[in-house]
C-alpha cells in the first residue's frame, strides 16, 4: 500500500514540508479548491498543483474530491451540462497523470458531526456524532456549519434543494448515481482514471435527505450495474464502520479488485447511531484496524491509503480532523502494521 496524506493547499496550516517528514509518506491527496462545484478544472491549475507537490519529493496520484454538482445528484434536466464538465475535468486530470479520483454522492451535506472538539479521556479532543443531537439540528439555521459542507447556496435556494431531496427516494437517488456513472466511467477508462466513490458519512440518511452509499448491498449494486474496474470505491473504514451492522470484511470481499483508495481511521461506538473518533489504534476504538488492513492486503489491495481524521493533541489547533500530529501518528501505526505483515510473509 502507498501512504498518502491529505493536504488542503496553500491555506492548510499543515505544510508540504511538515508532511514530507512523516516517515514513509509518498504522496499527497488534494484538490483544486477554488473552482466552484461543477466547473471544469483547468489543466494548467492541475499541473501547478502537481508541480508544487512534486517539488517536495511527493506524488499527486489521488484527487479528493472532484465534487458532483447538486443537479446531477438531484437528476435535474440541467445535469448533462455538469456531467460534460465533469468528463472534461477527468480528461484534464488523466492528462496530468492523476490515477484515482475520490468523490461522493451525498445530497448537499458531506461528512456530518454534532461536535467538532469533543473531549476524550486523555485530554485531547475529536469529532463526535450524536444522532439525537443531529436530529435537532436545522442546517438552515446556520448554527452548525461543518468544514466539508458546500454552503455556497443562498439560504432560500438551499431550502428548495433540501425540500427536493426530501421527496426523492433512495431508489431515485441511486438511479441518478447510475446515470452519472454510465456517462463518466467510459471517459474515466479512456483517461486512465480509477473512480472511487466515498461512502456516506455517517452511512444513513440525515436531515431527512436520502443517502445511498451506505452498505454492502448498495456497494454491490453500484459495482455490478456499471461493471468496469474504473468504477470503484474508496474504502473508508470509519464511514462504513460507523454502522455496527456493516460487516467491513464483507464489503471488502464484495469490492475486491475495485477498491482504489483506502481511508484508514478508527471510531468508537458510543450509543445507537452515535460514535466518537479516536486514535487510529485498534485498542482505542471499535474497529479492528490490523484485521481490516490484513483483509485488504489479502484481497490484493496495494493502492493509496491515507490516515484519516485525527484527534487534536498537544495543543494543536487547525482544521477539525485534519491536524498534523495525530494523523502522522496514524500513518506510523498503519506502517507498523503493514511492515509486520510483510515481514511475516517473507519469513524473516
Ligand atoms: C472527510 C472526508 C470526506 C471526503 C468526501 C469525498 O473527512 O473523508 O469529506 O473527502 O466525502 O468526496
């Protein structure tokens, strides 16, 4: 597996110089952040990013994310224009040598938590999702705004979009995803790009909006219906793992050969549909990290992996989930596990 680290560009308090000093780091996962969702990413901008990353001895194999315009997710007649733009972006990314594109199909709201700095017993803090609290949050009130949300819409427009989604069934949302995939996957094939859909986080409907990238059955459906190696998944342990009903090993079996990117992080279930993020260590959370990594390795996965959300430790302040220190510890832990497996295999 190839160790990568997410970097948010020039605005990120974590620098490329910081990242290159984490042992074993080979690549950066990033995006062009100032192009509005739906617009084409210019080739020159992609190359600028790539050169910057490469000037620090790192690679740019993975983009996370190329956002999918809401009209595509909603299945509106205007979607074809946005899909044409998406294809153009994929062509530009392919030309620039990018190998994997991570994206998601969550209506409006990307990853959602009720608290961004919930205390942990050791004095650090981390992201927490409490379903009862989220049920009482009105995202239109502006009381909770999360870093992954695109709230560039006017409030009235957002209300209309949410209303539309509330009437959309999961089957319809899935159909819209399949429509999108049937269009873009042939282009991804030509461009040499592996598409890797990220699961919904958390993997159940929130704010009354449907979600479909949630479980084994739906992963199977998505992969079988558009049956190309270029139509694959991001296996995010913490997103699928947030639902104890999801058997992570089963999902790995289903997606074998079609897992193109791994987000490795741990969470601890703290109640019905509620969880807090922990250090990456298996003993701190509910997920069997070494077991999962072993299963991925045995399924033949040797692609890009990145540590995911970390706690805030040692007084660090910064982007929730995306500080330097705990993610660096996470990377070292993952490396340790993988090195041990490799040693065992080689019999040394
Ligand atoms: C959260 C991330 C997500 C992810 C997108 C992929 O920390 O894992 O925001 O990047 O859902 O499109």
